[in-house]
C-alpha cells in the first residue's frame, strides 16, 4: 500500500510540473500580467541604497505603455500588464557561472529556482513574473554583466545601474529580460554582440539597409553598418519585430 501511495505522490508531482511547464510556455495574454520587482543593493554602497529608497513605480509607466503599444500592433488589443514594487532583498541571486558547462548551467538554474522559491515563501499573491533587480553604483561599476531570465519558472536576475541618469537604459534591460521570461530569444551574435540579420533587425527589408532607425529589442543594438551598431537611448528607439512577437505568442 505504501508503495502505491509513493507512486501516486510522484505522479501528482509530475503532473504539477507538467502543468506549470505548459503554463510557462503558453501564456494567456488575455489575463492580467503582474510583474513583481524586488530591488537588491548588489554592491552594499550607501549611494546604491539611497537610489533604491527613491524608486518609484511611476518611472516604469513608459515601459508599461511600450509593451501595451507593441502588443496591440500584433494582437489588435494591448495586454494588461502591471508592475509591482516588492520588498527589498538582502541576498543576491546566484550568479551565472562564466564559461559554464551544461552541468554548471543546470546546477545554476536549480540554485536560482530555489532562491526564487525561498523569496516567494513570504510574498503575498502570485505574480506572473518575478524579477530580482541587482543595483550597482555606476561610480564603481562601469560595465554590468549580462542579466538573465528563465521562461520555466518566470524569474529573472537583472543587473542595473543605481542612477537616475541611467533610468532609460535600465528600462531597456528590464523589458528585454522580462520578454525572455515569456519565451523571446536573444537575436544578437553572442561572440560580437552585433544584431543578427534578419532576425535581429527592426527593419530587415529596408533599402538601403543601413543605417537602421531603431533596434529590435531582443537584439539590443541599432545596426549602423554590417559590423557596427550602437545602443538605443530609450525604449522608444526599439521595437519588437514579428519573430519576437511569434515567440511571445502575440502573432499567429
């Protein structure tokens, strides 16, 4: 009897995992999307702490409007997406290992999911996505490491600058990682950082091809020639192309 109970418990666990995996890969965009943001003082500096204490959700109104506008172009109606500012956390998410093997990546993924689960234990409600925002003082950290997000589990670790001057760049990074959590893939060369043609171009059919006026959000840069590109200054200098819209489930 106990053997049958154990088997039943395992089957129930597998069913829960399968349902969650299906849900994570098949977002119902007709339902409200709640994005929970947890700020973290990643460098322990007083300047970073002061910045975190000044955070205001009104600053993300542009990001909300951008996602509504982009989704409406493909779906015919905007998605209902809302950002919520969660409590500040003291512990950093596990860092992605450099030059990781497949085993290293799997272990990191498990550690990150466990980290997120521990934080969720004390969170009210059930957000659609949880992003952990790691803030760094730009006076000390001149260049940030790549952020990351997982579609399975809908969690992300986002590295940002603790500076009002960098708020527009921060929004680009935040929305980029948010869309990773919904299945959008990177569209740039991992070795060079250059947008991939045609999937990483905002206007791949433009003639002449260069310079492009905007960046494809999941490519992150505006191509100005075959081997050169530049960072967009604002979200308004980016767009979500049809390939990314397909990945997100906005376009059939």
